[in-house]
C-alpha cells in the first residue's frame, strides 16, 4: 500500500456515535457536527416503548437542514422488538413496530435501520430463525418502494439471542424473499464476546472469510466500534471505551487498515458520560479512533 492509499484509510473513515435525540431529532445532528462526526446513529422513537409519537414539523425542517451534506445516518431499532419470539402477540407487535420504524426512517431520509435478529426465548434455533425470517419477509413486503435497508446486527450470543455466529446471520438471510434489501452490521464487542479473535491479522482475515462465506462482505454496511469488558468468547455484551477493554488497539487497527470499509459508517456505542478532565467520552473515543487511523497511515506509508 502506498503512502497515498494509507492516507485515504485515515481521511475516508465515516466515524460517528450513537447520540441522543433529547430535545428533538435535529439535536442529534447538532451534537454529531459538534463532535466532528461524519456519521451518526439514532433511535427514531423511544426505544423502550411501543408507542410512537408524531414527528414535529419544525423538528423535521431543522433535521433536513442539518442533514444536507452529512452522513449517512444510521437508525437502531427499539429494544422491545423480537422478531424471533415464539409468543404470537409479541411477534405480531414486533412486526408492526419494525414496519413503523422503517417508514419513520424513510421520512427522516435515513437509509439503514439496524436490528437485533431476535431471541429464541426457549424455542429451537431452527424455529426461531424461521420466525425471524417470516417477520422480515412480511415487513419488507409491506415496505416495498421504501428507500431503507435493514441491517442485521451480529450479537454476543448471550442467552438465546440469535446472531451469535456469522453463520446464523447467513442462515437467516438465506431464508428471505428479498435478501438484496438486507445487510449486516458488525459489532466488535459482540464479535469478540462471541469468540472471534480479530486482534491479530490471521484471526481478522479468518473472521472476514467466514463472513464472506456466510453472507458476502458486500452486505457489511456498518461497523459498531466498541471495546469489550468481557473476555474472548465470554458471550457477555459489555461495551468498553476504545483501547481500554480486552480487544485493545490492535483489533481496531486491523479494521481501520482495511480499505474495503473505507466508506462504511463506523459508529461508537461506548459508555456515555465524561472522562478525564471532564471531557465527553464520545469525544475521547473518537479522538482515539482518529489516532489509531493516523497510526495506520504511518504504517502504510
């Protein structure tokens, strides 16, 4: 790789963070711009309630103004949704809620909605995968024409959560009637907790080969960049600040050196609050990612 190519790996990264929409949807974009983000992730409704409030016209107007020349913005689906649930009422509510969030994303001009694949909650894996596929097929059929794609997020495999292996994500996608409308979001904490050791180049290459075989690397439309409090293979979904967990700098360097993801949004979901000197943790973690990217540039040169 030439020095010029190495420079491109640093400047093209679409670093962002999941930010609060408190005070209005547009506030998240204001916060993202203040942090120097090039991408952003938001909830498009209260993530812990089924009820959806209408978007305000003044909020939408300001959102569109701030959205100009920014992004892409990612949305994360609410936590109550479980498309793999064996309980009929919860499954039906999940299908309805997911469809509502897709339509809301379309109004907000958000091109991707990230979704946990669901939890089996006592049912067999094959049954849970079929339930999840049936939900996605119904939602996508009703959302024909909407310019929004669903991204299935890799999970830590905690409890009965689906998506703890790349093969499970691939098996779910293989059951879809419109698989071209579904991509993948890879979460570094989840991958590590699920047993994928990408801290060294050989392990990183093996993980991506597995992803390519399971569903195709072209489907990776977003990364969640989070360090892990838990050990490799612990199946514990516990996010940590960049470089302060069990993954460490090396794992993130492998991702940032990979030119295939130069234009893929890379979103922080690290703990919120203030760090040393009263500096916002999002600002600190973004600075660390930019520093690692700069080290990648120096190595490439």
